[in-house]
């Protein structure tokens, strides 16, 4: 892992795998759990994200801030589908935008706030 990690913003193009079978965070707090989500960015990079129980699986158009690069022991998180150390990124939601479109360049274009207003 890079010891010189620099936080960066990426735009989600596609959710490849979700820690929830339906891809949707459960309404019940008892059913929520931390785990790994796999996504493809607008630049084509495939990332494994360490998502907290309160976080939804990132959706197309979301901009997320990668805050740390980590190696997490899947058994410590009680994730039966994974074994050993998993290279992943901690993240937080940065913004809600529109899904990537051909000709759209990363970091350019409009994004919309939670209430639909243009930022």
C-alpha cells in the first residue's frame, strides 16, 4: 500500500458488488453491517471500498472522497465471503451528481444537492 496516500474524489460509474444481496441498505439497524463494496469509477478504475453499516452502497453519479487506503482483515469484520487482508479504501460521500455520460470529463459539469438544487 502507498504510504503517501492522498485523499481524492472519484465519481461512481457502476456498483459492481454490494455487501447487501439486494444492493440496498436495510431499513432495520439490526440488519446493517460494515463490509466491502466494489465499484467502477468514471475513469474505469475498479475499487474495493470499506463501507460502514450506516453507509449505502455507492450509486452511479455519486462523488465520493477516498479518505484512506487500508488493509483490513475480513475475519475481524466477520465477513464470511472474504478471507485474509483485503486492500480497500475508506470513503465518505462528497456529492450527488448525474451518472457519467460520454464526453463528460471528471470534475466538470454540474452536480446537484440533496434537494435537487444545482451546486
